[in-house]
């Protein structure tokens, strides 16, 4: 006696095998030009966009995760550099306390930046990509059901055109055609609604992802250290907006140029010590002639 459930399983297996054989036969006939194929160029374009979107999103997710690893590595390198500077920075040099505070701030900024990337940019892409496998599976199912519909349509047509018409077979074929058409059209309509919406939503996802990257401006992570202090030995009247006006006796902290190529011979970049002590920022920095000052 057969075990319960065995016949059902075997029956389903036989049905699935038959479906695959029928689909394979239908595809062969279509490729040989012996059977027409249902085509939808608009839907095919939607699928092409979907595949492009999925490929781009997957690459962006991979690159974001690599970038996250690089940020962590850079943080570790920055911490080692700060430790090295702290060890070599002599107590009598100007800004020892400020340098230690900036090193601590830098460590916090790197941690915040890493966490922001993980929580917003990477997590956003992870969530965004979770919807693609299901839609991809439904597109593949829609393609299979389209073949089933074509096969049922051709079978029904051949029975109608046959010399010996079997009304019972024709009725059954018509019923199968109606069922195949309903299943195909349900999937087709769902995907035609979803795919354009998903394609349009990619812009908002990308904007949010890159905005999260920009929130923690990396320029905040660069610390300006001053190892040189000069004092003005002559008054200097600034003649341009990027120049620093000096009065004799002004103490100036010399800074490095963001771009060394911008430094002209005989000119330095700095901020007045009085401004630094008061505000702890370099917004009032400017260039000045080196020969109007002397090292302290």
C-alpha cells in the first residue's frame, strides 16, 4: 500500500516535469519561427532598466562597504599619527593643549563618521536592495507563465483548425487558455505597476545615500598643527581680501597651505595668535610677507 502523501508528491512532480517539457518545446518552436511569441517591448525596456538598476545598486553597496573599511583603516592610521605627534610635540611649543584636544576631537569625528556611514548610507543601500530578489523571481515567473500562455494559445488554435474537431478537447483547451491568460496577466499588470515606480525611486535613494556621506564633511577631520610662530616687526597694510593685516608686535601662528602650489615665494599663511586664543578657529587666516616678521 502506498504511503500517505507519496502519490500527491509524485503527481505534483509529474505535473512540473510536464510543464517544463511543454515550455521547452514551445521555446524551440518560437526560436525556429514555427510559433509566434507574445512580445511586449515596453515591458522588456522595464526589465532592462530593472537589471541595470540592480547591477548599479549592488556595485554601489559593495563600494560603500569597501569605503567603510577604508574609513576605519584611515581612522586607525590617524590615531597612530596623533599618538606620534603627541609624543614628539614638546611641552614648550605653542598649542600643546590645543593639539591634544584636537587629537581627541579628531578621534570622535572619525568614530561619528564611520557610524553615520554604517547607519545611513550602507544600511540604506542594504534595505534598498532587499526588494530586488523577490521582483527578479516574479519577472522570471512572469516569463514562464507567458510561455505557458503562448503554448495554451497555440494548442487551442491547433485544435480549432483540426479537420476532426473534438469539442470536449477544444472546451478543455479553451479553459486552460483562459486560466493561463489570467495568471500571466495578473503577474504582468503587477510588474508593470511596480517596475516604473522602483526605477523612479532610485534617484531618491541615491540622493539620501550621498547626502549621508556629505553630512560629516571630511574636512572637519583634518587638523592644522602649528610648529612655527612669528612676530611682526613692521606694520603691514593688507591690499587684498586674502591678506592678513599686521601691526608691529602681532604674534602670528603660521599654517600650512591647503595646496602647496598656491604659496608664493616669500609669503606665509597664518592667523593672529590673539584671534586663535579667543575663538579657536582659523577663519581669519590670511597671507602675509615673511620679511615683515621674524621667528619667535
